[in-house]
């Protein structure tokens, strides 16, 4: 027959002390784990922000190149160099929507230029809504 374990005062004090030690260590360990989680999240945020900084630095370096700026001016603004003649071909397949400039007003009707100018002047003080058909939405802009 096996002997039954008897709890005396010393065993009870030992179990109580172990319980208090575990209880006292639980709060700092939980705080340590939470802080490590926060540190990991902040490190990921730093990495993503560094990637964004690198992207912006690359874009800034591209804009330092006069040939790149000239190419943008020629393609987006239809600029031409002195002595050149610029043509814009409008046919059935050509759209008048400006899809390269986010937030730009799109001339979607055949109204006169001065009425479009006046309406854009009125819109300057009251920005259009996000779902306005005259505003071209880009991928970066919030919907």
C-alpha cells in the first residue's frame, strides 16, 4: 500500500510561496510580452516608412533630371519645344477624360470654355464630393 501524502505546515507554506512567486512574475512577464509585441509592430512600421522614404527619394532624384521633367511636360501638359508644332488628334476613339492627374476636373460636356472656367471657379471654394463624376479618382486617393 502506498503512503498517503500528508500536508503539514511547511508543505502548505512552500506551495503558498510558489503560488505567490508565480503570481508576482505573471504581471511583469505579461508586460514584457506586450512590449515585445509593440516593438515588433513598430519595427514593421519603421521598415514600411523607410521603403516609402526610399521611394520618395527616388522620385525626387528623377525630378532632378531635366529630361524626365521635359518628358512629363510634353506628355501631361502637351508642351512642345520652340520651333515644334504640337497636334492633338480628337476622333471617336480619343477620350477627353484626364486620367493621369488625380483630382482633376474632366470636361465631360460640350459647353463653352468660359462656363467651364466659371464653374471651376465656383468649385474652388466648395470642393466636389468624392463620388463626383467630374473628379478623376486615383488608386492613392481615399474613396
